[in-house]
């Protein structure tokens, strides 16, 4: 018979399952089960064997769609492929091909946490912009155009640099998937960063430092963050290392802060001498949360505050510092380094205080710890800063 909506409705179930072939349909048939359920199928020969390809239930797929599928299957046969085997491979791939959410979890656990001290920033970026849009999508289905559209949406909300960071994390995640043979390709190939970035050289002048210090207690931020920013300036250490600091790392009696190699950016244990101003700030800080292991505990749960929270606090407080140009927490570290060299502290010693990695041959053979020089430099810097902020601003 010729299949039409009417002829299909006229088919009735029997005690046993049977098939009705369409005249001239090239093996296109309807299988009628004893229960009354009817299914479109295609019967074909491959390597001299009869094979059956189930297209779909009659009530779930239209006759037009079934015929289109038949053409697709016959085209595969013309190319020498077995449609049933291809269907099975596709079904297997569907089960093993991870969703974006699954890929994010694997990337964070097996790559980011292993290699990056700042892995939580990758997780934050993926949670903020990637997962809400692609969470249940197959990771292999994401196209380059979709990545570009996502980046454009971030730029349009005024976060151009955040768009760059998002591209970096997505690219890194997909490269991880390709390297692990989880996926065959990455949708980030050829995509350029949406925003041009220039290296920051912002440093606060002497006058700006005085204004910053005097206005800090009026800023829209907690006392903990105020103390943190002061310590950031006095110690010249990284924001990420300071917010994650624990009290067992601090020895106030010996005036020493030990940053472990697992936390330091360059992977080497680092000793920070605590000058008298730094020690005073730490003693004040300890009184705020005497039972916490963290120097800067989060007010919401038993973890430390995040670098992003500190950065947001500085942005919120910009009106308080309206007499000076906008700055970031990292600019305070740069400011400390610049002023230290300005007061005569050797650049090498400043580099040691900042815990920068040196790759020169001389550096490799130089096993001197520079602890004495670093201590003298930080004491000198602390004294200089104390004297500077005690002077009237109009001087």
C-alpha cells in the first residue's frame, strides 16, 4: 500500500506483530505490534544480511519526517556505511559525550585545582557566565559563533576585561578536553580577545597615599578590609596570599609571616618580615575574630573572604577617595614596590620581597636567602610610611 494518514489509521493490531511495506518504498515499512503500537522501520541489506532500522513511533513522528529519515539512511548506504551501526555509535557518543556542566566539573577537579592556586576564580567565571547558558548542552555542540555571542554579551554589560578572562577560561577548559581525548575539537579556535588590555602602571603618589590612609576609616567597607588594605601596602604581598592567610602562618613574637610553597604564586616558600606597623595591624585584627583560623574570615561561612570581595569594596568606596585617581588593591602592591626603590632599597631586594621568580643563570646559582636584607628593607619601608602618613596633607 501507499502510506497516507488514512491508510495508516486503518491498520489494525493482530495477535502477532506484523509489518506492512510501502509500495516502491525501498524497504520502508510500518511494524504493527499486538498492543496496537505502530513503528516506522526501514528494512535493508548490508553485506548480504538483512538489517532493521527503527525510525520512530508513528504517534511520535510524522510520516513526512519518517520519509526524510529514510532518505538519510539510504544516503548512508550509498556511501558504504551501515546505518544501524552508525545509529549505535551515535547513541554511545550521546551517552559518553559530556554536558558542559560535566566538563566544567572535570576541568576544575583534574586541571584547575591541580595546577592553579587561583582555581576558584576559574570556577567563579564559569558559574557566572558559562553554566547558566550552556549547563545542559553537550560540550561538543558548542560552536565558535556561540562563544563569540557569549563574549559580546559580557562586553555589552560593560565588562570588557571580564570578557577576556571568560574567553581564557573557556579556551583552557576546551584545550584540556581535547588533550584528554574527551572532545575532538575546541570552539575557541581563532577567537581573539574582545578587549585590548594594557599593562597597568598605576601607583599612588605620596599625597595620594596620605589621603588613602586618612580616608580609609570612612570608606564603605568593613574594618577587616580596611586592615587588609593597610597590610597589603605595608607588606607588599599579593592580595590572594593575604586573604587566604591563616593565623598558624603568623608568628607575631618573631615578627614573621611564612607563605608556604603551595600558596605562593611561584611555588617557593616565602618569608615576610613583619615590621612594627604590620605587627600592630595584626594585633588589632586578631581581636576582631580571636577564634577564627583565618586572618580575614568570611562573614557568611567558615572560609576566608575572596579577592573579588576586596576589589568590590574598593570600587564601592571610590567616592570616599574622590580626591585621588581610581586604584585597585594590586596597585597598592605596585605602589609599595615603587616607593621602596625610590627611598633607596635595591631593586633585587624589592624583587625578593615581592617573591618574584628569577630565571637568570645568576639567580639559579644564587642561594642567598636575603632574609636580613628583606627585614631591613621592610622596616625601612614601614618607618617611611609611618612618617609619611603622620605629616599634614598640605605639606
